[in-house]
C-alpha cells in the first residue's frame, strides 16, 4: 500500500469532515464509520493511523482552534495604551470571533451542544483555566499602570472566566433570555467594582446580544 505523501492534509480532512458531521448529526450520533464514509475514498485504516477514536478527534478539533488560534491570546501582542484597553480588546476579540471566524463559530456551537456531558464539561474547565492564564498578564499590566484597580491578577482573571464562561451560559444554568440579560448586567456590576471601569460598553453589549441570538439563549 503506498505511503501517504501528505499526512497533514489527511489529518485536516478528517478534522474538517468530523466537525461538519458533529454539527449535522450531533457528536453522540456520529460514528467513525460515518466519518470514514465522508472522506472521499480514504479508508478506516487512514482514520486510525491519525486518531484512535472520535473522542481523540474532538480533542484535536478544539486544540487546533482554541489553543493555536485562541482569539483572546491575540490581544497580548496588540498595540494599546494600557492594560485596561488590552483586557477590553481581549474580551471583544473573544466575542467577535464567533461571528468573524466561521470555524470558531462552528466550534462554539458544538461546544454548547456538549455542555451537559461530564467529560466535555471537564474539558471546558480546562479551557477556561487556559483562557484565564492569557487574561492574567493583561490584568497585571493594568494594575501596574494604574488603569485597573489593585488586586490579585490571577484571582481576578479566574473570577472573570467563572462568571462569563460558566454562570452566564444558559446551557449550564438554564434560564430565560430576560434572566440571561439580567445576569450580564450583574456580571457587569461585579466586574466594574472589581476592575474599576465599565467592561461591558455599547459594543460589548451589542456583540453579547448577537451571541445570545446565535446560540438561541432563552429558548430553554
């Protein structure tokens, strides 16, 4: 059997095909045979050469996007006036990436559909820890230059992720659209007191409403 000259292309094809199927059929309903059947002539052997299971495929999908192209991480290299502006830019990037980057938007929808699964929820916790680690130096920068109130940057970054990426998500804490908006207002009040400035400005509020509509929050 001839050796595959383009292993990275094959790997990417498997990941792209799997993501489409996970979104179309649902992760639980998709089998390895379903994935192989969409690979245009590639065999099960080709699949298992790259991945041991569909669980490993799922891990690779999120790692490739959220680690290698993490939208919040991009703000670390941006030219801004101070730490406050960098932190606001990071949150702006995080929200807007769902609309500006089709792949990230697809992954966000997939992530929401998996929130009720304990294994994936554990992965979500890990992802939030990594995002908090990206935010921490931004908070520390703002505390050092005086644009953010003094405090422990590590704990502040972790609390931000806990509120925004857990308590705010109706997929974890089911609630109506009205309650989701009220939660966002409470989070804004808490973070304004903690950081010393308004984090949810008009642009952030508009992007949040787009996100809520995109994921159908309030439909539960």
